[in-house]
C-alpha cells in the first residue's frame, strides 16, 4: 500500500492482494490511507461551518448592496473567498486523498460592471459554491455519522475499563460485570472495522466530489452549447438538492424520526436552487436592460421566503424577517427608481439620437434625390433634346438631302444608345438590380469585377440580412471602393462582410496613401445612411495609409 | 421561325413584335409574365422564346428563372433573355444551364436599336447558336481575363471578343472587314495560344472561351 506517496489505490486492488479473509477484512485498520480519509472527512465539520457562514453572509450582503456599485467589489471579494475556501479544501484533498484538481480558471470580464457579470456567469464560481454546499450539508452529516460510529465503537471496546463507573443498560440487562463488559469488546472491534471501511468509502466519495466539481471544464464554444450546459447545471443543482433532502430524510427516519433536522439541509438548498433558477430564467427570458433589477428582486424575494421559513420552523413568535424584508425591499425599490431614471435618461438620449439621425437620413435622401434629378436633366433629358433636334433636321432634309437625313437618323440612333447607357448607369447607382436579385455577395463581386483595382471580396453570411441593412452595407462598400479608386492611389482593396452578435459588419481596406476625410461629402453621406439604421461608421485613414472603412449595422439576431 | 415574347411593358412588347414581323419572323404569342410564358411555350412549342429578365410580380429575375425552367421542360425551344442591364453571373448561369446544346442568348434591350444586328442575333439563337451581349464579353475580357489574354495580338483580341459574342466566322469577317480565311487563321492561332480544345460549332466555341475566362465551370465544356 502506498504509504508515502498519497496515491489512492482502489479498494478492489487491496482486496485482491489480501490472501487471508480475516486479514482482508481488518486490513483498512492498518492502512495509513484510512486515517487520511478519516481526517479529510472530519475536516468537513470546520469547513462546513466556514462555508455556511460565507455563503449566507456573502449572498445576503450581495442582495442588500446589489443596487450600489459596492456590489462589484463585494462579488469579486466573495468569489475570491469562495475560491480560497474551495482551493484550501482542494489542497487538503490533494495531500490526504491524492486527487489533483487543476487550478481553476476564472473568467475575468472587462469594465466595472462587466467584472461583476463575469463573476455571475463564471461556471467555476458556481461549481465551487456547489462543492462547498455539498461539503457543508452531506459532508457534514456524513462526518458526524462517521465520528459518532467511531466514538460508539471505541466506547464499546474500552467498556471493560470503565463499566464500573457507568454501566450501559439495555432494558433490564446491565453490563455491570467484567464478563458482560468483555462481551462488548468484539462489538467495538466490529464497529471500528466498519468505521474504517466507511472512512475508505467516504474518502473515495469525497475524492470523486473534488474531481467532478473543483476541476475546471473547457468553456463551451457556441451560444447553443452554453445554453445547454447552463440548463444541465440547473438540472444537476436541482437533482443534487432533491437527492440530499431525500438522503437526509431517510437518515432522519432511520434514526427515530424525532425533530426533523433535515429541514436545515432543505432550506439553504432550496434558497440556492431558487437563486439559480431566478438567474437562469431572467437571463434567458428578459431583455438585458431588465435583468439586473429582476435578479435583484428575485433574490431578495427568495431570501425573504427563506427567512420566513426559518422563522416558521423555529420559535416563531416575534416576526423578525419583517425587518430584513424592509431592508432588502427598500434596496430593491431604490434599485428600481435608479433603473427607471436611468431608463428615462436613456430614452431621452435615444430620442435625441433618433432625431439627429432621422434628420441626417432625410437630408441624405434629399441630396440623393437632387443628384438623381440633376443627372436626369443633364444626361438623359439633354440627350433627348439633341435627339429631337437631329430628327427634326432629318425630317426637313428628307426631300432635299436624303443622304444627309439618313446620316442624321443614324446619329439620332447613336444618341439613343448613349442615353440608354447613361440611364442604366444611373439606375445602377440608385439601386443595383443584382443586389435585389442575388444579395450583397453577388453584388459586391460584380462591383469588384468592374473595379480597375485588384479587389478581393469575402462574404460570410448564412442568410440575407434585411433589405435596408443589406443596401446600406452595399453602398458603404461601393463608396469606399470608389473613394479608393479615385483618391487613395491604392492598388488593392479588400472587402469583408460578416455577421457577429447581431451586427452586420462591412470592412473595406485599401493599401493607398490614406488621409481620407471622414467628413468629406461621400463619407458623411454614408455615415448618415448608416446611422439612420442605428449603425456606426468608423474611418481609419492615417497619412501614409492604409485606409479602413468599417460599418457595423444591427440586423436582428 | 416561331417566336414567343414575354415582356411586361406593352410598348416594348409591341415594338419587338413589330420589328420581328417586319423581318418575316412569326410571333405566335405575346405574354406579360413568367407563368403565361411557361404556358405559352408548352402550348406553342416555339423555336425561340424572347424573355425579359424582370417580370411581374416581384420584378427581380423571374424571367431568368422561368427561362432556366423552360430549358428542362421545353429543351427544343431556344431562349433569348433581354435585360435593361447585364451581369456576367447571369450569363454564366444561363450558359451553364444550356450545356452544350446551344440556343441561348443574353442581350441588352439597347441592342434592339440596331435592327439588323438584333434580328441576326434572334435568328442565330433560334437556330441553336449563341448570342452574348458585347457588354458581358467586355466585362469578362476587361477584368477577369485581362492578364491571361496578354499573349494575343490586338486583332486576335477583337476576333476573340466577337467569337465570345457567339458570332460565326462569316459574321466576324464582315464585322472586321477581313476574309473568312483570315478569320479562320486568327481563330486557329487564338486556340493554339490559349490551348483551347478545338470546337466544331460556334456555341461550343463560346463555351470554351468562357470556360477559359473562368465563367462557366470546366465540366460543362465540350
């Protein structure tokens, strides 16, 4: 048996190496690992006390301060303490049980509130809390049971020494003689053997707990996987809680069904499960801006119900949970007021933005209409006038100069062809037909084929975005390409179109000399067009290049 | 030659029909949308259907889609697609669908202005040839094939352009004021320089050139 290394050897191996049946049965008594296991199980009692204090104090203060910015350092501190306790226990498990939990990976988050959100969404954090919860409920109960068994066995074993002073009675049978006391010795030995085997089993169980809860999992990649793993976490939480309650209730029933102590397992578990469910429901169902308040209110309600339950199962009498409701409830009310005010501010700002961008969009449309009007008058209309003149002259000359008339008619036909070509180019500028027919990918490829510069187009879209978004994205790319060809002196253009987090992203980069004016008429028009769709347009064009024009347009999710 | 016309603008439809009848072509049906076109073609089994790319109800490319559908339901009817604008991707789709059978055309509506040329294209497509709008060819030659065509002389490039439009050797000779023999010599030189497979028909020749320019997949070339 590995005495120094601390590596666990499966029980099966110990059994198969033992030859004599008796030796086999009492073997655990002489193995150091048994005592290590026992030590770890017994350590569950102080760990349980610490965990109980930490979890309750932590979540209560978080609920109270949830509306203030203080909640962020509090959450971070709480997570650090949970981590400290969990890691301390893991270290103990490593030296006593020989399991090797890898150091947990915390997700960090950026920004002030982002850090708090990262804590709440961090699976490691929840798994550590789950572990502590198990350790303080099931672990505590098992440790108490095991120690009680050992104490009873030791008592029976040593009865021949102390029976004189306090002889145990079983009904009318008194162990008041040495002979009768000696009868207890084998019972004590048997108890110790059972306790030793139990310690080994509990050690294995604890090692499994540490392995399955304190080891970080690789982060799920897709949103769907994330949702599934979170739903699974909820199931595991619920089933574990239910299982623990059932187990403790069975133990309670088996031990005489007196005072229903498993309620002290049930209530904290119910509280934590309720908080878990609230967080899951709120993040899955509510829009982001309502989540903080909803979680806060839900957690406060859960804590209040928990305290009412505690009040109901204890002395009752003076209704002290009322005060906590007053305290926690007023925090929720303040939170609600702040949220409402902030939402009002945000709405006001939003209205302002919409007014500006709508004005921009209307101006842009106006300018566009004027441009089309001018193009029609200067182009097609002028051509038609010239055509009319040619045909009129031809009409006059039919009799006198048929050859001249024919020449004029031929000229007129050439003029019609020119006018048609101009009309086509104008129409393409207003709305390219291929964009409507085949989407932005085909339209940009056509544009790239027409461009005098070497242009690569990478479009990665599973489905077509809404038409206004697609059109705006197309014109961003088209205008950027036109600018690059006209002003930058670029030789290459790269266009990429993709979708990320409900945003359509268009990026056009050229290798030209840079120095594009973001407020020049073309780019300003584009910005107005993009902003009218709640998008953003960024232009990076340092002197010396390269120029990158990037638009992000919301397109549903 | 029996022809069905599908064009939603009455003015243009009537003008087209008049132009064709003036040139001794028989217009057997004039329709205004894609469904009517499919019915008319299946009923009349014409030699040629002239189809506007944009038809009601959505005015996108249902003409093109109907044309592609007719290609399998009425393969003996040649298709000439007319459009306000040309896109070489559409040309590629049409030609890929046509396979090696021919009888496919894709022209700008502007080409109607040159009546003689247009009627020539109609007759060519109706009898199993090809007519590809010069602007499509220009798009292809100008951008995609630019570098690969450096080996050709300017005259050979002119011949290649007309060849890609689907014209016969005689027509190319007339257009470039050359003898048919000279045209044949140029064509042989082009095929040798670009390492194209020799093709017996004008249509297969178009496909070979377009495949060379990367427009239709190579698998469809003869």
